[in-house]
C-alpha cells in the first residue's frame, strides 16, 4: 500500500514538474536563431554587441585581447632561462594569429634569439603558440611584440 502511494506521489510530482499532461505543438522545439543583419547604411546601430562586427557579421581582430595574450606569453617565456637555458634580454618577436581559428599559430623569435639553441627558441615559441582569441575576418594577422626575458631570479617588475 505504501509503495503504491509513493509511486502515485512521484508520478504526480513529475507531471507537475514537466508542465502537466497537455500537449502543445511548440513543445520540445528550440527557438530559431536570428541571423545577424547589418544595417542598410553599413554603420553600427549603437548596440555594444555590434561594435566588434564587420558588416557581414564576422568579428574584427581584437587588439586588446591579443595584447593580453602576448603579455601572458611573455610571463610564461620569463621561465625559459630556467628551463631551456634561454639567454635573458630584450628583442622583437613576430607572432602570427590565424583568423579562422583565432589562434597563435607561429612565432618568429627574431634576431636577438636567432643564434640561441633550438631548445631555447622552442621554449619561447611554446610560450605563445596555442593561445587563442575569437576568430576574426581578414586572414592571418602578424604582430611584432617586444619580449623581455629577465635574468633568472629577477622579477619582471624589478626592471
């Protein structure tokens, strides 16, 4: 008797939780996604969401986010003298972002670390490659960044 009462109570709770026993033609359907439609003048309508979009709805390259990724990579590369015997110093590197992926796909270590051991160059490259931002229109984007690798034990803020 108690099992039947418990079963009836559970079944009743489930009916209420699921919205009753009635059926609706819209039940179980996902709402339709609205496609981005640029304004006829080709300018933004003032919405904050639209200011990063090109007229066809694709994203522009996000320089602010790219700079954040480059600073993170530089922080990681600061450990290269400890792990890969990379020479400390300052030099320009060229970082390539793939627009379709939004990902850093290549790093040219530049003239300062050209003569460094392959292990040292790879440490610098691995500090940046793989970081990503939202995909953007326009193909690959190269950015030159001044990388400072401090002496081992020296904090970047002490310079």
